């Protein structure tokens, strides 16, 4: 991705976005900077860079793509949560997901409305319509499975 001629050698037809999703903050920033020229700044996304001991981001903010996650989502958060059993799950928007988000049991990343997906970015509101895809804590996964079973029973 970062080779000088990568954007010329890659067939990017039909690709309109980039998500830089590596553990290396600098690589993510370089990738979003390079592909912003191709896709446009609004269509390049990355994880929130880690902070230095000083409290500053490891990469200057002006070099960043759009940051995924309402509260910002870092690679270390994803790594830590996945080790704790968190998994990517989809769910309908609404009071249930809102409560799970407030209780820090769900990290929304993508909204799906009328078949269209869009990354949720820093400071975006939690969707109230459509579906949400995000990281769910193990206890929430069980609740989502139970709700899905109930929905299947009522559909029969």
C-alpha cells in the first residue's frame, strides 16, 4: 500500500474508501494521506492513534484520516477487547444498543441504513434508525443471541 507506485499498480475501480486498520499509527496516517488524493479526504478512515506519555497523539492531527468510532477507536482498544472475548456483532439501532453503549458494553463502528454502510466517526451521534455494527462485550453477545432467538420464534 505504501510503495510509491502502489496507487498506480492497484486496480481501484469500484473502490471508494480506505480503512487503515493496522497497529502502526504512522503507517495508518501515511496510507490515509496517500489515498486521500485518490478517494477524497472524506473517504479515508483510520483508527485513533495511541497517545504518548505527554498526552499528545503519536501522529499530528493534520496528517490523520477520519477517525473511526464515536469516541475514537484505537488498535489497542480493539486488541484488548478481543482478548476479553468481545466480538463484532450487528444489532438494530434503538434503546437496547443505546443502553449497551452507555454501559460500555458496545462500541459502535458502522451504521447500516437502507442497505448502505457508513463508518461512524468521532463525535457522530449514535444511529437511531437502521442497524449498527460494532464490538460487543460477551454479556451483550448472549443478550443479542437471546433476542435473535425470540425474534425467530415470533416470526414462525
